[in-house]
């Protein structure tokens, strides 16, 4: 078979794949970041995960669950939900160094023998956070290559491909964590005995090029696979723009460091819109928030904000982290497709609106309540979690409290 014909076949597969998995998704779109709880063999857990449109799993080397393989788990999720997109977690910039952690001992050995731990001018390893017992890895192309001419991005991509993606061809995307605009630490990145400022153009260019090297090698290994990054910015840097099919926007709301908390709702929504323009098709965004799953007002505020665009909503229980799969009444409302594009300005009295085939979404991001007139044909849906709010009553106007939202259905 000649090279031209092979390329045509690959292109056809790519087009068919994108159409079959993404074209007809209705709203709300849901995503589960489930890298904490590794009990993926549990049938009840599988059913919870399969209710989502997208799920990220955190398998590790030598994972097994009651004689279930990684591939059998992913195949089961796709049996339960043929349209689900499943990704496997990966991270490059840091590495946990815990004695006895056999899942990553091969990486630690390689990093040590290749001199890839990031160190400062005093020869001490550095870390940008102590939260996960993780230390920074120097993935820049400024390091020495190994005996096969590889730097860390190429070596890690091949290692994870062998362990996960080669064994589970059903994975739809490769999740790449910690896609940061710039380094978080000062260190001797180029090995000249001098600590380099993380905001120097020399280091910034090399830092971002390291991510590109990782993604490029991933595409060499899995040319049909999408790549999603956990982005801390809008991906507008020249090295990042157009590199990824997906972006996970972690904790946009709900944490002290969330964009909505310290920059405000308008800034958060602008980030949401801008990231979308800097992705490749099919432009998959995970709109992640953290909170108390019993705080239904906050959940409504977050979900309806997400529904002003085309992202996949991801709610994380602040107590359980990425080991929980909360579910809300609003998730069961079938809004159908969007009748209007994402709005760029408020609709009425400071309230934002978007129309769908089967309903309407309203958001009040302001610090005071607002009343809007709806006209006829809309009602609240009937729910159990917040029955005073979702009471099934037909309404022609609604008063939205500050920082709240509503999903209304057409009668």
C-alpha cells in the first residue's frame, strides 16, 4: 500500500472518529476527573462514570483489579455508554519520589541515572509544591540526552505509550497535566551552576518547547489520538496555540485561587472563551469547579455559567477531590442542542441567557438579585435535591439571587 493511500485512510478515520464521538452531544455536557479512586473494576463505580460524556482515568503501572485489565475496564465503560470519551492521565513536570512506590520506580531510576532531576545551583532538588511529595523534573531540551539520544519528554511519552495506550487502543485522548505558562521555580535549568529566573525569555522558550516536544512525540506514537492539557492560562502563547484538542480548566470556581474568586466572573468567562479559540478542533473544554455537593446554589451558578459556552461541566467534591462522582438533578435535564451561540453580553437586567431546544439557561453573576421577564412557555423542572427551587411550576418571570443560575424547561 503506497504512502498516499495510507494517509487518505488515516484522514478518513480521523474525520469519522470526530464525527461519531462528538457531533450529536446534547446539553448539559458532563466530564468526570476520576484520577483519585483507582477502583475502576467496581461495577457500581463504572456505571457512575459511564453517565458522563468524558472521563479521565488514572491507571498506574501494574494496575489490576479483581482480574480486570485496564482495557477491560475501558471497554466496559464504552459498553455502558458507546459515546463516552475516555482518557488516561499523564504528567511531565513533576514526579513523586516515595520509597516503595513501585508504580513509578522505573521513572525515578531513569530520571536519576539520566540526571533529569531539576536542581538549583547548590545541587539540591527543587519543588514548586510540597503537596504531593513531588519534585520537579528538568524536561527542557537543555539537558543531556540519554544513550539513545532522547530527552525526558520523548522517553516519558514512549514509556506511557507502552504501559497504557498500546495496551488500551480504546483510549480516546491523552491527558497531560500541569500545562503551565512558565516555570514555578528558580533553578539551574541549563546546568551552568547559576540559577535561572523562571521568567527569562531563554527559559520560557525552552520550557514551552519542552511541552511541544512531549505532545509531538505523543502524536508520533498515536497519530489518531486527541491530547488534552490542564492549562493554567489561555494557551495564547505561540508555542501552545493550536497544539491541543482539549483543555481542562481546573477549579475555575470554588477555591481561594480560582479565577472567579480573585479575578471575578467576567475575567473567568473571558478565559473560557479565549481558550476555546486557541484549541484545535474539536475544541473540548472541561469546565471544572470545586465545592460542597450540597450547596445547590453554587452548583447552579457554576453549571449555568458553563452552559453559556460549549464546555463539559466537571464538579469536584471539595472533601473527596478527584475520588468522587457527584450527581445533580440538573444533570438529568435534557436541554437538547443549543439554539443560540454562546452570548457575549447580558440579556436582561444584568442576567445572561442562552436558549436550547428544550429549555433556557439563566445566570446572574452580579452581587445583587435580579428579576427578568420570560414570557410564556417555560417552567422550572421538578427535582428532589432543591425542591423549593426546582418545583416544576410554570413561570413567566423569575427573581435570580446574586450569583445564582437556573435551568428552565419548555412546556
